[in-house]
């Protein structure tokens, strides 16, 4: 379906009310519209799509607290859901650490990694993750540019700093 066709379909679509980054929104979606497409069509452009097949993780969001590939979630199933995107999840400490460790190059994967890192840190709570464990947490997200060392190092550095500050479950 072309972009024009998709827009026409969405104009006559089903109204879905949900919360995105704390704001109540109502989306008009066709049955086949993914949450990724619906978010982007509604102007939430920070969430990026690449493969749109559940392979790369760039479209990751939290859906009712659970990380999902938004390209795989039909938007019509998201009525009353709470969606958190990279927009509200990107804490300055994560952004700074990613940049400091050379983990942002083309940047296409970055929104998904920010969501994945926050999810890993929330899941771990006060438990210190090993390098291997952080690798595992981020394994669903692909980066073609950086290798993964900088991404993992940045995530571990943020975790250590937050735990030292007593804020392991922040944001
Ligand atoms: S765009 Fe959703 S996993 Fe690649
Ligand atoms: S920075 Fe380019 S894909 Fe990750």
C-alpha cells in the first residue's frame, strides 16, 4: 500500500484512544496499521522504523510497561494502552553516555537502544548487570555502525552511576 493509499485508509479508520508519553491521543487507524505507523502518522517521529518486520528493534516502545516492536503491534489493539516512546524515556544520562562512548553514529538505531537500555535498567532494578547480561538485554536491537561495545559500556556506566546515586529505577 502506498503512503497516499495508507493515509486515505486511515482517514476512514477506527478511532483508538490511548496515552502516548503521558498525553491522551486519539488515532484513526486502518485494521492493518501498525502502532509504529500510527505513531509516526500522528507526529511522533522520534520512534523510527527500519525493517518493519520485527528484526531490528529500532521501533521499540514500551506498551503498558513491556518493550515491544511497535511495527508488529496492530494499532487497533492499543485502545486504552499506555505507550512510552523514546521521547519520554530518553534520560540525559543515557544520551550523554551513548555519545561519550561513540555509540551514536548514523543514529538510526539509537531510539530503539534508548528504550532497550531503559528497559534493561528497570528490569535489573538494584541488581548490577554483568557485561554479558547487558549484551543479552540489548540483543534484540541491531546496530550496523558501532559494534556493540560502546552501547553496552554506556548502558553499564549509566547503571553504575544510577545505583551509586540511589536511582536505579529512574524515569
Ligand atoms: S522496524 Fe520494527 S523491528 Fe525493525
Ligand atoms: S548508529 Fe547506525 S545503525 Fe546504529
